[in-house]
């Protein structure tokens, strides 16, 4: 759970507390956010994947934890709680921080899908390993298909095009599985969530 969700939680807090004394409280706040999820009667115990979006639920948890730390800091500074200014009460800042959280959330799902694909490749055929390599070279290194063919010593560029298309389809299967697991949706809703994830990445 922590491996899957620590990145969006830290990304949100890092953005919210950038260049403030509260940045030193990051690790404690992350632990508090996970405690809110796992404590008896906590968020996970009451969460129903059929009733909504866990991403939104986790976002609300980390936002509330951040507010609690800010409120405590305000008391230490002898300020009244009603004098505290929460960044997520400012529309521009709220939208910006939400995008930071969403992007980190989407990246976590994407990386998990890549790990699933890698596990398949480890036990797969040589052709599967080539397809995975083509996908990596195209996306991680930004190489054009013709350059990939040259580097792999493949004279038939059309074959690399086909490998790339097939690798994308194979990866999409893993992404759908990951998205379904993390959102609880099924059927056509999985496709919609996958489009939402890629939109969060701006890709």
C-alpha cells in the first residue's frame, strides 16, 4: 500500500509546504496519512470500491492531515485557527496542488503496470523481450522507430512498427488490470479510468 501511494502523498505535501518550516514535518505527515487509512475504523475499513474513487478519498485524507499540521503550527505560533490560511482554500493553489497529486498518482499506476509487464517479459519469449525493448526505447528514450530498427540491427522497419503497436496493446492490458485494482471499476469504466490516468500525465 505504501509503495503504491507514497509518491502522490509526498508530492502533494511537498508542493503544499514548499519553502515553509512544515517541510521538515513531511515524514511525520506521511505516516499520519497512512495511519488514518489503517487505524481501526479508518479510511480503508470503511472504503467501498464500488461507491467511488479511492484517489479522491486518499486526496481528502492527505489534505486533512496537512491542515491538522498547519493548525498545530498556528497554535505554536500563537495564532488563532481562524487566522490560518489554507492553501487549498485558494482556488488557484487548490487546482495546482490537485494536479500535482493527480500526476503523481497516475505515475504510480503507470509504473506498477510497467512492473507487471516486466514480470511477464522475464518469463516470456525472445520476441516479447524485443517488443518490450522497443516500447522502452520509444517512450523512455524518445527514439523514432527507424532509429530503433537501426540500433537493433533490424532492416525491416515495418516489423519494428508492428512490434511497437503490439507492445502498446500488451502494456494496455496491464494498465487496465492495475487501474481496475486501484479503482474497483469494471467493464467500460476501466477504459474511461485509463483515459483519465493518461490525461493526468498529459500524455
